[in-house]
C-alpha cells in the first residue's frame, strides 16, 4: 500500500512546518497548497488544484497571516475557504481536518473547557474560527476540527511561545508572566503527531489538543528558561487570571510534566 498523500494549507506556518516534518519522517507524501495558483477566493482554481493533486487528506492549517489586500480576508480564509474545502473533500471521499483555536473561548470564559463548553467568541479571530468550525461541520459530517492552544517550538522563530518570550526579553529586559493564567499549550511537534493521528478513519467532530496538565504560565516559562540556558529574567505577576486549559483525552496528547520535566524539577 502506498503512503498517504497529504495536501496542507499553511504549509510554511508554525504548525504546518511541524506537520510536514513529522509526516515526511513517517514516509508520507506532503504537498503544500499554492495560494498564488489557487487563492482562497478562487473556487474554480481550488477545484483544479485539488483534482490535480488528488490527496488522501487535506489539512487546513492556514491563517490570514500575510495580507493580500482582499476585503474581509480573515472571514475569507477562516470561514469561506474552510467550508468550501470541507465540501470538496466530502465530494471526493478525502479526509478533511481544520485547525481551530482555544480562542473560540474568550478571556471572559471560565475554564477549563470541556467538549460540552459552548464557545463564546462572536467576533475577531476567535469568532471567525468558531464560524469556520461550524462551516466545516455543516459541509462535511466527517470533518475533523482540532482546537489548538499556544504552541511551543524547539527554538524562537515563527508564531510560537519561544518567539514571544524572546521578543519580550529583548524589548523589555524582562518577561512578566502571570501565576494566575493556565494556558492551553503544547509542543508543536506533539501537536503535529496528534493531528496526523486524527486523520485515521473513525475520527470526526471536535477535538481539543492541549498538553497542560495543570501548570501556570509562570511555571511553564521558568521551566523553559531552565531548558534554554537561564538567559531570561522571568518576573511573576498576577496581572491576568484564567484557566484556559482544554480537556480532551482522546487525541492522546503527552502531558507537559512529561515533555517538559523541568517543571517537576523546580
């Protein structure tokens, strides 16, 4: 049997890069969606690209990170394109996975968030992502929705927690982080492995991918500082309080106390 062929939007993004590395290591064929050849608002071009590549699965990981000047670009990428891709995959018998976000829950929502917690975001990025979830499920009852938290990379670069922390240190000479904030978070390559696992037959509906087994942001950043050479000046605050953790054991995400053992060594 030939290895699965994946078509990925957001191929060069933080999550997309980790997915393609993990997939390639497993012998999978990976193709990036060419947004110049098939922009999100060109449905006919999208059909042509999809039929030319004929993947086994489409992973829709793209976000409107590089503006093109199109009106309502966030809605176009997060909602319209999502629903369209989900529909096309259903027609062709291809698996479809959409990467959503914990930001479907606002800062005012009280966590931790279970699968029965109703998202309260109605505007902005989180609101668009929630609309994207609904569009995908309406167009394709076999669609997989994966809500992700703050991703931790192996080094600064791209949209990951280490980039943010490094920038805060360079700009302010210190990193102020709250002891009252328990973020939804995971190492990005653990997320990538779970996303690939969710492409297996039998998975459908909403999944929440979170490795945080009960740690606050100050503890996590202090542990990361220890791992990366104690070069940051980390200051504990109580500026923001929220339990943002997402609860869902089904994806099999490894917990932070295992993947970041510096937490338990403090």
